[in-house]
């Protein structure tokens, strides 16, 4: 009786562990086109066995988007930017961390406090004035703050967080 | 002017300091960080591209990786060409040219890099060489961004700005200090102003009172005395009215100066208000030094003041009181000095007057009686006594004079003259007068109703009541209320009250006569009646002052005045009543001289209504 019940229990535990891990991994849609962004770290949802989220442009565009106009220290004049809301993206992958490590194509990276960006409609912009952005024009993705709408974000500290040519996010 | 200069320095310094500081910050942060960073990133992107390119040729990198490096280099160039942040990089010598050349090169070779896998080796080498040839310029820009003239210039600017910053900071500090100084000076001045009189520059009443409290404490500690002198100019209002307010102000200033010369260093003189000055004389042992000061003040003020060739002779009344001789507190001492001053003023003599306890008693008595009189009227505590006026020959009572009596609980019997004076001081004359008139009329009407002999009731009216109050209305009211016929009422006024305002007096008397009331002129012969006015006065009776009747008691008899008055009365067709008839001899003499009526102790003393009733009853019975 003891042996049977023990092995049954083990089986049960094993089953639940599998269920638990499966329930969070690889349930998001899979990219069909070229991957433009990977998200790793403390996230509960992913679209791969190793718990990484890979997104192509179509997937990014299917997520809740936001458009705003702003000036930046790196551009001339006012431009309209459209992109996925970072808060929505993080919710989509069920991110649980306090910090976000943002890495660019040239491997420049910076740490952004989630608490700092949470109250604002900050986007990973993929369109500038209606056009997709090439790498030479800070594309394909640019972490953009609505500086013109929220002057309190217009600081040196926030400038360094506005990474262009973004390729990866790590939730820490 | 000075203040606006300080404000200007402050504002400019604050503004410039802020601007210099911002500029310094901008130069220190923006130039060093972004420019150097951007320049080195450009070199790095350039090298990475060339490196990837080379590795690709040996098959160690993919075409996509070359394209990415190409794009990244392009992105760097674009970033350096636009935006505020990299503006300072573009200021580096030849930087603009370099960026343009890079952009041209990137544009020209874009298609070929895209077509890379199908390119021949020579063309690939040419592309590599073209980018590699730009490398030294990129390197130089990188060095210049760190150490170049632009950078050095910035550092020099920062240094210079710091100097200026310090300079303006000193301006800020100095103007700040000046502000503090101004505030301190202003507050001192304000304090000074609040304690001094602006016209004379003397301490004001507040300062005087403050000092008085200190002096009081000091004198208790040192067991010394101090004196307070109150100096009030006489007739200052008329000086103002006659010579103008400018002269009045000049006079006050001059008085202030003279008073300051009179006092010694420890004393204080203040302007207490209007034309009143006060002196506190400290550290004295008895009244002699106070008297000396009083003398000095009198002398100083007795010298005429000369304004615009006009000599003004000021007169002042000075009251002096000593602490603790005259009072237990400084405030009471001040009140005493005030009282002494008023006493000096009323005695109408130019000099100082020491307080004495009689003054205090007088003032206290006035205060107590003044408080009591209105109640006494309401509660009928005042009574009228009556003295008969008789026909000298027959002894028949023809009239009765009403005399006021007040038995006060503390002071006992109060004389008529004092009651009237109290009533005048507390402004109760109308009320008082109406009470007397009504009571007297009521009494006479009652005698008439009781069938007693008809007599006239003589009621005295004081000067104030006669001139200021509406006597006509009061008389009319009294007659209406009591129902007494007007002819049985006589209003008795003194010669003096009439002469104050003779025209008005004639008016009022005329109106009274029209009411049917008879009029008597009292105290005749003691005042200054003008004979020409006598005939205009509508009076029916003269009352000879008792002092003239006294002349009859002299040895030898002096009948000159009485004879003259009687002759005058006869020629004006007036009745004459002699007051103060005390002896039978007086009566016989008066009879002989032709005086028909008399009043005095020989006939009857003033008595209560009840006794007078009995007297009248006796007369009635006698007649019957």
C-alpha cells in the first residue's frame, strides 16, 4: 500500500510540474517573418521551449499601439511616432521584473526602471511619420518617451534610456 | 534711488549667476559627454564595419552581418548630422565635411554592398579602400572632440564663466547684505517714528508712558522721588485761529526746543498731544528741585515768540506732582499733575501749581456727585426748600423762592451752587432744570388747589441753563403738565448770566414774557449790567444782593447803593426785592428808603414744603 501510494504521489507531482511548466511556456503565437525583437528574463509567457519570446514586425503591430508626436535631442522638428505600448508588451509576456535591460543592435545596453516608465505611454516605436524605420534611421525599434507631452521625462537620465536600434529586452 | 540700485544689482546678479551656472553646466555635461562619446562611437562603428567586411571576404561573416554593420555606421552618421545633442560635434573643425563625405560614400556604395555576394574582388577592395581612406579623418575628429581646439575653448570658457560666476555671486551677496541693512535701518526708524512726535521730534505719549513705567521701578529701587510736570499752553486754539496753523506749529516746535533746554540730561520731555507737554524729572529728594524746574519752564515760556515780526505771548499752565508723595503709582501721579495743571488753568494765572490733596478731594467729590446726581433726580432724593418773599410793610407773603437741597450720603448737605456746577459738568442741566421747574410748579398749584393764598413761585435758572438749554420749552412743559397759570411763575436769573450774551438773553426773556411768566433779575448790583440794556430787558423785578442790605448794618449806615438801585427801579417801573433782610432795623430802613419787598431770616428761613404750607395757612387764617 505504501509503495503504491508513494509512486502514485510521485507521478502526481511529476504531472503537475509538467502541467505548470507547459502552461506558461510556448503558448504565445510564433513569429512568421524576420525576428526583430527578443524578450527574455523574468517573464511567464513565451513562444519557445527555452522561455524566450521572439517577435516579428507583424506580431508587434498586432499588439495595442500608441501614436504620439514629440521632439527629441537627436532629430530636427516634430515627428509622429507609432509603436507598441511597452506596458502592454510587458503585460503580454507577463513580465515580473523591476528592471528592463534594453539592448541595441550594436550591443549598446542600458537599464530602465520599470517603476519609472510604468505611469507613461512609452512605446517601442516602429514607425516614424508613417514609415518603418531603417537601422540607419534608428530602426527597426526605438524606445521612445513622449517628451513633448510629459516634460518631466525630458531629463538627461531619461535620454540615455531612449535606446534606438533595439533588438532585445531582458526583464530582470 | 539707492534702493532701486540695490534691487537692480540683486536682480542682475541673480539672473546672471543663474545663466552662468546653466551655461557652465551645459558646457561641462553636454560637450564632454555626448560629443566625445559620439566621436568615439563613429570611429568604432567605422572599424567594426571594416572588420566585418574583411572577415566576410575570408568567409567568416555573413552578408547580413555586413549589411547590419553598414546600416549601423549609416545610423551613426545620421545621428551625428542631426539633433541638438550632437550639435557640438559638428562644431569640431572639418567635422561637417567629414560627415558629408561619409554620407556620400555610404549612398554611393549602398547598392554595391547589397549586391555584395555577386561582386568581384577588385570592386570589393575598392569599397573597402574608400571607407578605409576616411578612417584617419574619423580618428582626428575623435581626438579633436576630446582635446581639440573646440574642447579646449570650452574648458577655457568654463574657467572664465566660473570667474564671472564668482563675481556676480559677490554682487548677489553684497546686495543681499544691503537689503538686510536696509531692513534693519528701516525697522529702527519705524520704531523711532512710533515713539516720537513728527512735528517737534520729541518723544510722544507712548514713549512718555513707557519711560514712566521704568522710572517708577527705578525710583522704588533707589528709594528716590520723581516729579511729573504737565505743561498746557493757554489759548493755543486762538493762536491757531488768529495767526494760522503754520504759526501754531512753529510755536509748538519752539516750545519743544525751550523745554529741552530747561530739563537736565536725565529728565525727559515729551509732547503728550495737542498743546500739552510732559516732563519726567528723575532722582529728586523733595519738591524744591521740581519747583526750580517749574520756575525755569515758566521763565523759558514767558519770553515772547517772534513769528513773521509778530510777537506772540504764550501762556502756559503747569501742574506738578511728586511720586510717591502725592500718589502710589506713576499713573496716579500723572493724573494728579493733570489735575494741578487744570487748577492752574482755571485760576488763570501763568505759573506752576503743585498738586495738593484738596485738589484730589475736590476732583473725587465732583466725580462722586456727578455719578450720584442723575440717580438722585430719578429717585427724588433732591428736595426743594421754599423761602418766602414778603411785603415789608404788611409781612404778607407775596412770593416764594424755590431753593434746591440735596442731602448726600457721604458729603451731607450740598449747596445749590455746587449742584448746578455738577449738573453742568456732567451735562445734565436740562434734566435737572426740568425737575426743579416741575416740582416747584406742582407745589404752587397744590397750594392754590388747597385754597391757600396765591403767591408767585420764583425759580432760579443758571447761566448754562439759560443760554444753552431750551428754557422756553422746559417752562412750557412744566406749566402744561402741572396746570399752573403762567403768571404765578417767576424765572429768576442773575445779572451775569444775561450779560454774557445780551442779545440772546433779551430774546429768551422776551419769549418767556410772552408765555406770561414774570422775570426777576437776581444778584443785582454785583455784576456789570449796562444801563442802556436795562431798559430793553423785559424784567418785572430786581433783587438787591444781600451785600447791599448788609451796608445798612454799618455804622454809619451806607445807603448810597440801595438808594441808587431803588431810584433806577422806580424810573424803569420795576419792583424791588431786598435779599438778606435779617433784622427789624433792616426792615424799617428799607421801608424808609422805599423798598417794598424783602426776603431773609427776619421773615422766614428756607423751609420744606410742609412748613411753608403751614405758614401760608396761617396767613390765610389771619386774613380771614
